[in-house]
C-alpha cells in the first residue's frame, strides 16, 4: 500500500543568475523541490511557512495540482523567505548575494492532526531543535530521513547529534560529512556517521553522484552527464525528494529499495538542473522519469 511522505522544510523565492541567464523571485525552497519530486511517486504532506500577503495563490494551486497536501503550509505575518545568488560559469561554486529569512526565521513547524500518522518523513535542513520537535510528534514513523547544513553542524552540534541518533537515514554532501566527522575520506566519514545511530547515510558529491553506506554495504549512483546545465539550485533536494517519494510510494525502505530510489532521485535531479527553479519538475511524466532512470542505470551496467 502506498504511503504518504511528510516533508518539513523551507518554501522560498529564489533570484538566480547563471551563465544561462537570470530569473527573479522564482518559486523555490527545499520543501518545494522535495515535494514536487516526491509527488511523482506518492502523496505528499507539506509543512512549511510563507508570508501572509506575498505568496501567490498560483503557487499553492501548483502544489495542490501535483498531489501535495498544503494543510500544513502556514501563512504568517511578514514576508516569505528570499534568497539571491550567482553561480560561477563552471558551476563549481556559488555566491550568495542576499538572504532574507522573513517568516522562516521564526518558523515553528505545526503538524496537522491528519499528518501525525505519517510513516515516511523527510526533515529538511531546519534548526535541529525543530527537527527534534517533529520527531517527538511522530512516534509511528517507520522511516525518517534528515538533511542538515554547515551552519547547524558548526553551531548546534549537540542537538544535531541527537537528531542523527534518531533518524534512519542522514543525507549530507561531502563537505558536510567532513565538518560532522573530521574525516576527509568518505568511507571513514560514513563509518563515523553510522556509529552515531542511523542505519544508512548518503553522501552526495554533486555532479559526481552519490554514495550510500550501510553497516555492511556500499552503493554508488553516478550523476548523469548532461550536455547543458542551466541551474543547479535545488538539485540535492530534488534527489532527496525522488528517493523518499519512491520509498513512500513502494512502502518499502530495505537497502534494495533505497538503491532504486537513489537512481530515481538522480533521474529527477538531472531534469531539475535543465531549467530555472522548479519549472522543469512541474510537468514531468512518469514515463519521462522512468526513461531517465534507465539512462542512469545503464551508466554502470556492463551489458549496456
């Protein structure tokens, strides 16, 4: 039976400049990318916050049209979170030009009653204290994945370590894994994270793919080589959304299912970077996703 995925994270407006052009105040935020990706496989319950007067109804309509339940999308007094940045021409780095947290600065996740029996959960990179609050409210969750960021690793380590000890899967990039463990070697960093409590850790390596580590196995999915990248914003969140959405849709979280979910996440992320913002994710069909999944799978198949 298909399960719904509960997503807790940011909903934002992004102003993005890359060598391909510029877009202003495009719909973004980690929870938005995750929700649109995951909704291709399962229903999504979204918990986030936006401004009461500056978040267009058309964005809400878009989310609802893709099967995202927005009962948990709070409208608070103030402005929606805004981020602005520019990418290097080779996409190896990005420079943040402006960050306005707005209502996200005081975000306190409120879980609607119908969401409390959620079995699959993805905690976006919000403050670890808030992640713990959500965990406390969801005692029946079967599989919880969490994301984090450099800021929380540096300034809220004790609370973050409590989060890591309680989730089933931690998803980080290689720099975050180093900050969390002090280990530059990915395998050693993964071993240290697993020792903190989760049964699995995924270490993302950008265009070079992602590695899954459990206590007795390692799996690698490569990034799909693309002829052109337009905007890498949200690629990691899209990857996570595809993965968790697939698991919720299958109501499974064994290692084989996580591996397949990683391939689906990679497929979706490869679409996401081919346009600005969430636009490339809004009209994808399952047939297109399955076709791209096969492309990713064949990258490591000796049979072609």
